[in-house]
């Protein structure tokens, strides 16, 4: 039932069940079902439905502060769940790029302090993981910093500032406009934060691309380019760009393009020693990787 109250709060803030579903990584049908069951249990109508949008009913307005206090109280109870709180599994969200690069080194550091702690790694895109941390389904997530502001109860710990680069098969044009005219464009998934940055960059530069394929993993995009299947724009720091034979970098006109990878955590979750240690482990893993790349460069 607590989950239903969380859905109620999200729908009240979003103003529609479809927007709430996107934030909670649920289907619209699931949100509608949860709200309906909550209304049945409370014996009142929480929302007035008007087409695709919803507005709080009089009862919904009256119950909203109490629902918020109930969810906050439950979260506080979970975070202070007695002497065995630190023994509970750590729910860690991570985007695919982080899983293939920083995760193993971070877990090695973490195991030195907590050899017996269980860590459940949940994959997902940054927008989905943000929603799960905000909904207290995840303790911590390593993701791309959202473009919008973060809720005040969430803390951001920066790890890597990744520069985007143009990449192409050897022998392709070395000027971006000529490149995208000559080859299919392998697009970074536009549902992801990084893919949205690339899409906005193309629009700012008035570059019209010939769509080839769309993928959500930069390392796989790199493989496609290495196979001669097209060109792309990807973040460079967390992919094996130096090891990719037959791939050249193409300058991006209009100034550098960056994304920031970091750790998102609820302030209350930081009271758990394993969560704090896991964040420290990711910071150490990121610093070690950047130092190694600096020496190799």
C-alpha cells in the first residue's frame, strides 16, 4: 500500500497518469490500477479525470499532506531499521556504460570493507534510475547527471566528465558535415540522457543525418563504426576508443560537448555504512581509471 501512496504523490505532482508512469518506470495501466485500488480502500475519489490529464479532487487535496508524511515516515523507518540495517542488501542502479567499466573496480574496493554484503545491481537508463532512487526503490545509482534540477533530498557525487567525440571508419571524411552526408548515422538512443544531448547538438548545428540504426550502448556503437556500418557521436571516456582498430575521431564543430557521470543517492541512505562505502569505492575506481588514462596518454 505504501507503493500506492508513492504513486499517488507522483501523479499529483505530474498532473497525468502517463507522466507518472514514465517517472515510475510503470505502465499507465499499472498507475491507473494502483490509484483506483487506493481510492477503493480510502472510499473516496482522489483525482478528477479530464481526458489525458488529471487534477486532484477535494479529497485528494485534503489527503495529499498526510500521504506525503506517511511515505516519508515509512522511508525513515526503513533507513533506521535497527541494528541489522547494514546487513540488508544494497540496491544499486547503474547505466550500462558504468557496468562495463567502473563497476568491477568499485566492487573490488567495496569488498575490502564489506566482504559479506550483498549488492543487487539493477540496470537501466539514467531517467529510469533517477525515478527509482527518488521512489526509494534503489539506495544509490550511478548514472548521467539529469539536465533538470534534483530533488533536495537527493545528493549528487560527480565521477567523470565525459567528452563526446565524432567517430568514423578509417578513410571516411574528417569533417563532420561531410561525414554525416556520406555515411549512415548510428544514433545514441534518444530516450537516454546522452542520446538527447547528441540530438540537441545535431539540431543546433543544423546537421541532418541519414538514420542507420539506434543503440543504447556507446561501446556497441563503437563496434558498429569499427565494422564500417556508419558514423556516430558518442561519449569517449568510458569506451575502449583507443583499442578500436580502424576508427578515427572527427572534430565536433561549435565547441566541446560533455556529459557528467556520477552517483545519485538519497541523503537518508547515506546513514548506512555499506552505502557510503560503495560511493567511496566508485570515487576511487573513477580516480584510478582517470589516472591510468593520463599515464597512457
